[in-house]
């Protein structure tokens, strides 16, 4: 979590992503989505990671408030910067000379 917040990005292993059964059920064409609409797909991945991280940090902050005996008036606000998903182990690779 700290590294994601500090760097503003997370590395996602493409091979693990396409082999994950739960991901395959949710987004069966993830490989095609990344190939055909990479900007949109990576932005959605970053947003999903941002939401999970924000929820987790808010839960943690609320627990700390409860331990300190602080009031729970209103929602706990956690400021998480925009997160970029960066994919590695993506196939097929395009050789530099063919770009």
C-alpha cells in the first residue's frame, strides 16, 4: 500500500492476470481489451485499485479512531492519489525495429 501510494502506480503481471479464474469470469476478454483499448482498460484497472486501496485505508483510519476513542462523526476522509496500472509480461512483444 505504501509503495503504491508513493509511486502512484502498481505493476500487474499480465500472465497472472489472464490465468486468474476469477478475473477470467469477470472480464473474459481482458487480453483483447488490453490490446484494443489499452488506455481505457489500464485506466479502469487503476480506478479499481484506487477504490480498493481507498476503502482499505478508510477502514484502517476508522479502526485507529476507535482505538484512540475519537468521535466517528461523519466519514473518514482518505486522500489517495491517482493510481496507474502498469502491465508487464504482456505478449506478444513487438520488436523495436518493427515499431
